[in-house]
C-alpha cells in the first residue's frame, strides 16, 4: 500500500482512453485467434497426458531410486501442467472459442481436489471481478492472512507465516476449502444450508477420487513398490502445491501492488476496471519455460486485463501492455520469481504484526477523480 | 478411477482416435478436385461407423481456423466400397467457411468428427421400373451416391449447372451414358437459362410415370413440388433440401443460456444457434437447416419462433427446439 495514489495524475478522459487502447489490444488478439493457437493447446494437453502416463509407468518400479526420482519429477511436472497451463486457463474459457467439447470450460475437470465448477465461481466470478478490493476479494490473504495494511489486524494473524506455509503444502485443499467458503459456512446456522451441503458433498467426492487414485490404486498397482509410489505421488502433489502457491502469491501480494476500498469501485467504468487490474497485479519475469510452468500466470497483469484470451498470447500482449504502462506513467510491477516470492513472504511476516505507524488511508480514487 | 478426473478414453484417443468405442471420427485420406470449386473428400471412418444407405448425408465436424464447425454433406460413395472408405463431395459456396476449407485447404491426415449417416432421401427396397433424377448444382451429390450404388433398367437424369465445366462428375456421367446405363440431359443455365419445369414434358415425356428424386436449390424444388402435385403424382417425387427456406421473422428478445450463465440480446431473424455460438456457448449443431436434429436443446422459458413457418413454440417441461431454425420470440431461456 502506498500513501499516494499512483494513478492520481490521470484524468477521467485519460483513463477511458487507456480502456479503449486495451480494448483494441484485446480485439486484435481475438481477431487473430486460429489454427496455430488450437494446435498449441492440443499439443500441450497431449504432452501432459503422455508425460503423466510415462511417469506413472516408471513409478510402478519406484522401488529403484532412479525410477523414483525420474517418475516423481515427471509426475510433478505433469500435475503442474494440468493445473496451470491447462486447467486454470481452460476453466477461464480461454479455449471455448474452439467449440471443442473436449477442451471447454463447461466440461473440463482437473487434477485437483476442488471441483472445477466451484473453483470457476470463486475464482472467475469473484476474484477476477473484485480483484484486490478489500472485503470483496477473498484472494487477499485467502481469509487467513493479512496482506495489506488496510486489512484489520487480529491476534490470529500472528501465526500467519505458519498458516501460509501449511497452506502452501496443502494448497489444493486450501483452495477447496476456500471455494466452499468454509470459514463462513462452518457456523452452525449455515452448516445445514442444503446448497452448502451439496457443494461440500461434491468436494468430498472429488477428494475421495483423487486420494483413491494417487494414494491407493496407483501404489497398489506398483506391487512391491507400494510404499515408494505412495511417497512419490505425495511428493508430486506437494511439489505441485508449493509451486502453484508460490506463483499465485506473486500475482497480488508483492510490494508495489495496490488494494482498493469497497466504495472505490462503485460505478466503476470499463477504463477504471482495467486500471484496477493493472495496479492490482504483479508479473514474474523469466524464460519461456518459466512462463509455461506458471501457466503464463507470470503474465498476471495481462491475465487480469484479459482473463479469457488464450494463454499462449500473453507474452506478445505483454509487450503492448507494458508500453501502455509507460505511456500513462504507471508502475509495472515485475521481477524474477525468487525476488517476488521473497517480497510476498516478507509482507506476510511484516503484516503478522499490527501496523507500526498511524494508519494511512488507501487513496480514494473516486474523490481524486472528482478533484481532478 | 485409475485415470480420474480424465477417462481412459482420453488417453486412448492419443494413440487410436478411430478405434471401436471412441467418439466417432474419421481421417481425411485424400482430396480429389472435381471442378473449379468442388472436391471429393475420401474419409476413413472410425470403427464405430455403421454404414450408410445411398442418398444419405453425414454430419461432419471440421476445425476451421481452430474453430469446430459442423455441417452436413451427402455421401457420394457407393455403400459397398471394398476399402471401407466413404466420400463426400463438397462445393465451395461464397463465404462458406467449411465448404471453402474442405475444397481448398483440407489436408490428408486430418482428423474430423463424424456422426452416423442419416437422411430419408434414399432408394426404396423395391426397385422402381423407371427412374428420374432431377438435380442442379451440388444437388447432384446424393444422386451420385445412388447412381454409383444401384443400377436400374431405365434411368433418366436432368441436371442443371451454369456451364459444362461446372458439372460435377461430368466424365463419370458421360461414361455411364456411353455404357447405356443412363440417359442424361445437361441444362447449362448460363446459356440456356434456368430450367423451366414445364419443359420436362419435352425432355422426359414419361416423367409422370417415373419415381423421381430431386435435389437442388429451393426454386427448383418448389417448382417441382408444385408441378408434381398439379399432376396428382406427388407421391412419386422425393426431394432433398440443402438450405432452409426462411420466411418469417419477428421481434427478438433477451436470450439466456442458463447452463453457461450468459444472457445476450438477439433479434428475431438470427437463429439461436448462431446467437449462442457468437456468445461462446457450446452449442450442438448439425445441418443448420432444420433437418438433422443435431442441435435440439431444451427450451426452459419463454418462446421461440420457427423461422421456416413462423410457428411459435412456448416453453414447457420437455420441449426441445431446433436452434438452427428457431429465433427468439421475446425473452427466452435455453438450457445450454
């Protein structure tokens, strides 16, 4: 959080002009979507499935350490690909335009304990609409942490470095609980709500299936390698969880990212919405492989501006978006993964304690605009 | 359970997309140009293909610029082809996304989606003594499937095309004529003008006695239906239409696709299929002309208008509508 609104220098017209320029970038990509993009996602899906099959095949002999190492590494990467570049993006509807019922947001299911239907609601509808709005966007600390000075401190937050670490290790369960809004719904009155019970049941079913596959069937198929395969799938899930948690922390928690007050989004225009996404997200810089393994969430800013554009296009979009940041004199928050992870963790530690200085108010854009 | 959340078939599809039990697909094996704007596509269908009857069509799903589009095409191969391949013959129509793609850009080796063959524009079990095929343009395709499949003692064909070089299968037809298996009249409409149905008396004096299969543009078929009815022999005429004849449009309304959670405004002339596709909803589709029922979808609320007849259908439990020939008639809710 900064004391000064970093967008204060923009007039209302400039913000709308910015919105139109972003719309033009979006339209250009949509008009150019085609065969190459379709071939890309099919290739990624096919590669992911082959990698998973081969890795699980190798793990049948996981009693031999080289096989364990190779199989576990392969399965970890396959699970990351499934969740990040494929699952997250397909569920965003990035590939719906292909009209292939096998690669469509309404039919896709991922290797994750949260059923895709529930995740789509909490992620696509809530988080992407109310990005970084305190009290509206539960991604701001996932309801267990304080990640901005403007969030109220509670003694519970003293433990947040630990909560965050546990959440990282079991991230998929954290997400399932989050999608269920467990914190809110475990109150006695809400627990009986039939709608909540149905959703909880769906999560239960999904967990059962996932656990059965990873921790019972696959180890059993491995025969004498039962225990080592069990350890391998557990490790692969752990690696996937920690990796995706780290990537996602980098999206909105690093220093320099802005948060917004509830009332600041009242009557928000398209341009203002875009501006909030620009200021509320942070990128990760790195190689092509790095972008791929993050599911292109390393282009978090571009993803938040255009959540439904195909992920393979974010890199080219980023060049144009960055130029707009410069043109409008805005800060493009980005950095290498270790730096961004460190920055996010430092915030988690720092904000586990109450604010030191007297509380500074979040800039209220509405008032600023009126003044301008 | 081993493959959750995927199915074993998701993995098998990687290696054997045409196997028995898979979703029905086909592989394009060759593309043979027929005329300047028509080509025959040779398809190896998957193991689940049940075979067709001469004159039937098949719905195929082709990825054009990465987008899966479904269309219906008549099968032109005989039913007893030794190698088990089937062919469709496609004429590129102006602005036709799929037809232009198939004629000009389709490559051997490409996988396409298939449906089982269907259609009742077929030959009867009992062989008629005398047959007339009345065709125009690409309307020749289902009839070619019949000609190649079944021989009759007495076949007359009257075919219209703009110019001689536009006649699809021209060499093969002329070979049949040389072998005395067919009597053929070609009407070249660029020079001769459109076929006046009254000329049939002169071209085929015994037309009224012949079992007739007609396929071509709506104008020809409308005229034929009228002519055969006038002479009281309409039961001898079998027709196949490639396009719906849209007559009625009215006011549109808000269309909700409740399963996807999208609401858009639609005018009263645009088929709901197009409206849904435009909005990014996963709409099933097929012939796009109201015959194959590949697009039927439950109507949950509101009313829709059949674009061919103007008839209004109102929502009731169990009511299914053909989205390709229905437009919004006020606000409505489509379960997609």
